[in-house]
C-alpha cells in the first residue's frame, strides 16, 4: 500500500517547484503519520511479515535512498548558484538500490543515469569509501572526482566495477552484453579473469531507451546466444517510469514486449516498495547467476522532479498526473514501512532525513572548494595516452619460438622465409603472428572463420587457433563492436572485423560514444583496447557499388582518441599490425586498421607481370611508430605528393610519367597513419618542395586531404603551389562508373600539369 498525499493539494504546493513539493510531501507525510505502534523487529527479522528483506537490510537500503534523494535536492538548489553542473536526478528510481544490495561489487555494472541509490548501496560492499562526497565531487565537476576526474557527471567506480557511462540512450547495452559473453570466452581460452567466474553483468536503462535500435540489437544478440546455449549472464534492468522526457510509454508495453521473448528470461519487481521488491529482485539475480542466461528485470519506478532541472513538467504535464506520480514516491513507501514496522518512529525518520540533507549539502560545499579542470593538457591527459618507447619495445617483442612454429607450421613456413607477397597474404601472416604472440587475442566477425573472410584474409586462422579464438558472429556490426568492448573490459585483446567500411556507419557510435570515450570519462582507470579491422576504400573492378566501394572515412577522423592506420603494401601492413596491437597492450588504445580492398591481391605496379607491388615480410622484431610515413625518392623536390592507400601506387605511376614528360623528380609520401595526422612530418616533407599535390581517394568534403592542407598552411607553407585530387562528393556507383568519381592516374598527371603552368 502506498502513501497518498492529501487532496486537494494546498495552493502553496502548486506554487513551488516539484523538487520542493517532493521534499514537503515527505516531511508532511511523516509528521501526519497516525498508524498504530508495532513492536520493533529484530535486525535479522523480516521488516514486514512475509517479506524476505530483514530490518537491518531495510535500514541500509533506506539510507541509500535518502542519499540519492538529497543529492538530487542539493543539485537543484546549488545549480542556480553555479556550484553544481548536472541535474538529471534519480528521484523515483531509488528502488534500484535493491539490485545493488543483492548483486556483488565484482559484478560489472553499466548504469542508467538515474542510479544514485544503486551507487550508494554498492558503496557499502567496500568500507571506507564515501558515496556522498564522491557523488558531490562529480556533480561539481571537480578534478578530485574519483570517477571521471571532473570530465563529466558519471556514475562510476574502479574498485566497485562500475564502468562510467555518460548520458547514453541505450548505447551501453551492446558492451554490457559483450562483457557478459566475455566471461565465458575467458574461461574457454584460459584467460585469468579480473572478476569471479560466476559474476553477472548488470545493465540498467529506462523504458523509453528499450525501444532504441541499439538496445534492440543487444536484446536480439542475447536471445541469439541463449538459443545456441552460449552463456551470457547479463541482467538487463529496465527501470520503467512510464515516460521518456515527455513521451509516454504505453501502459503495459514493457511487459507485453519482453515477458514472452524467447531467450530473454523475464522477471518483474516493484521498485517502489522495498519490502515486496526484495524477493522479486533476488529471484531475478539468482536466476541469472545460476543459469548464465540473459535475464530481463522489469523494475517498476516513477519519475519525480522532471527529466532534469530544466524540465518544468507543470508546463506540459497535467497536474493530476504529476500528483499521482508524486504520491507513488518510493521514499514515502519506505517511510511508511519504517513507521508501520516499528523500526523507527516519526521523529527518528525525520532526523535521518534532515541529517542526510545536511550531509549532502556539506559535501557539495566541500566539492565546490575542490580544484576544477583548468587547462587543455589536464583535460586531454586520459584521452589518448601514448608511450612511444614502450610501444616500440612491445611492437618489436617477438612471440615465443614454439608459438610461432605452431602458428605457421614449420621453420620453412615462417613468413620471413617466404618470397615477397601481396597485401592480403601479409595481413594474414601478420594476424597469425599477433595471435601467436598474444594468447588472449580473439579474432571474430562475419564470415571470418571457416570461410576465412570474403577476401580470404583470415584464411587458416581457425585451423591454427581453434574456434574459441577465431569465430563468426551474427551479422550485426553494433554487436560486433559491443562484443569487442566486453572482451577488452575483461583484459583480452579483441580483433573484430567489420566486413566493409560502409557497414561501419550504422555502428560508429560504438567507437565514438563508447569505446574511445571510456579512458576519457574514467580518467584512464578503465581501458577497452581493441584493434578493429575494416576492409574498405574504392577501386574494386567489376564489383561493389556504394556498399563495397565506400571511401568515406570522415566519421573515423572525427573520433577523439582513435588511431587509424591504412597500409598500401604488405610489409607495412605487418608492421602496422604489430604497432596497433602494442598500442592496445601498452596504452589501452582503440584503433582501426583500414585495409584497401583493391590492393589485397595487387602484385604489379607499372605493368602486368612486373611483380613490383610484392614485398618481403619484415623480420618479426622490425617496428614502426604511429605517424611514421614511407617516403619514396626522399631527395626529389620538384613535386611532393602526399597520399595513402590506393593513392600510393597511383602516385608512383604518375611520378614516372611526370619524370618522362616534364623531367621532374617526384617524391611520393605515403602517410600510412590517417588519424591522427602527423602534422610535423607533413610539414617536414613539404619544406623543400617546389610544388605539392595532395592525392586523397576519400571525398572532397571531410577527406584526409583537408587535414594535409591544413597542416601545410599552419606550418607556414600555404604559399606553395598546390593542387588536390580527391573523390567526388557522391555515393559510389556500380561497375565502371565508379572510376569516374575516384582519382585516377590521368587525374594526377593533369593536376601536376596545372602546377607546371603556375610557375
């Protein structure tokens, strides 16, 4: 039974904001309580008859609810004083403390932003920590905030295994499921987990977010795993308050949509009532831990005080509806339980309530006095850590001899003993080498296992390393990247494959908003290193169109902290793979290895049969640091061409033509590393140039060429005669028409002729 605020509502309460009303409701309710006194239960006795929650447990949960509520009230007051910078609160969701109490602090948690009570309760599992001050530091954006170092208001804690999430809308569900599946993957490959093997993963979100495509892909993959009896111990906690900002969730929709889904075991719990909700949450958690199946916990909540401090619900939500939500306030029910059970009297409840208010405001004032982030270097410090000396050592570290022999078959089959090979073979050999070097490496994606990839680049890896380390996934790029993050969260090195560059775009936020942001928002306490392979770019003949000849890499260039490498030849590819894996191991970095499909099988450079685009495999200790380009004819200065990928052999052919036609000595610079661009290297190569040509197979707008030209201008070299040859701003058409929208040998030569006329 729920407490009901008397009706009609006093006029004074209509004039107040809703935070003040919720505050007044609680005080009025306790002061007006007239129930019969009941003998105080023993601490280990049920708080109410028939409840599985004992009195001591109730007392702790009630305190966690009070912490959460007063943090919200404090934020609303101090935001207008510019002492607090976040007002999306947890009021009405305080029942999620039940999940924290019944789970372990070693159960990784990916939390909804209304998780104040969950966090307060989880803090109890590691004594000596202060949930109030920690939260206040985060609200105040202080660099002393132990979660993010002041970079965002996040719920997070390294010792409590709460991986920081920003204000995400369901984008954390794929990586939460990926982490759950990674627990079993680690067991299968013998990787030592940083958490107990029977851990489960907690993932909370709102009812409105459950409709998001990113959420649906996680639910589908969970069911897909359960159908195949693959362990995926994730507890999806849908905190159903019936509304998303201002859009109502239809009554009964969550139950209708999820209670009968095959492969997703459904439980309901009343998060508005600690006494009854306890057993329901307990059943869901125990089921998930015991069965290792994906479990859906439908947690009833309500939303109080609006979506955030700037949401004045009274302007758009009917007053009776607001009052009904406020009457269902879980803190009113908890006060009622405390009073009904005899655990506290009214004076004690109010004393606890006001003491917590004092504590939260004191913590906020303390947080306001703490230092804030005040410089760019300090802000950026955890975004993209880079230890070049250590990376170089790690990249040059050779796998154990027996591991290499097992991977390649025999001494005679070691790649450095083979004749020069083309790009696809060298990437394949480089992947064999990495998997031999790092036993916790897993390679996965669409068609990568038995088929060996659509271009056979991963051929033989399944045979060499087995299905526990090389496996196919369902056709879902979002979930492939979510799975990669899960594996990385638990200390493994994932190498996911995105089959085509065009397939990345609907899943790019898993890189931008999730994978690459984790180090930043956790102040480098959490890392999810991975090496993402993507086949892409143009120039495939007789095949493709937009989805197989996509040259749009703008989305990758815009991701903070990401490293993107693009080889044009096999020996470079092998060394770049070593470097990217070392970046992951040493600095926890996320990287993309962009593989030019049209160069996979290319053997010739100038004429058919010349074999001049075949290269020897580099010795396994040979290294390359990020930003190091390859320079062809470094002494030449009549023309310097900057390019990458398919543009490299094209530029070398154009250079030969220009030498014969104009007598120019042409330097070709293969950038190799596209994100971040090495501006210093670019300026150095152009410093003695007579002319510059930028060849960018990407599109005219937002291509790599723009970055090259910017680097030249910022280095004071904008006076140099310059031309840019790049792709057109269009989707790539099918068949031969594709060559009309991409740079060509003739286009390069024509652009150089224009430069000849300029002088």
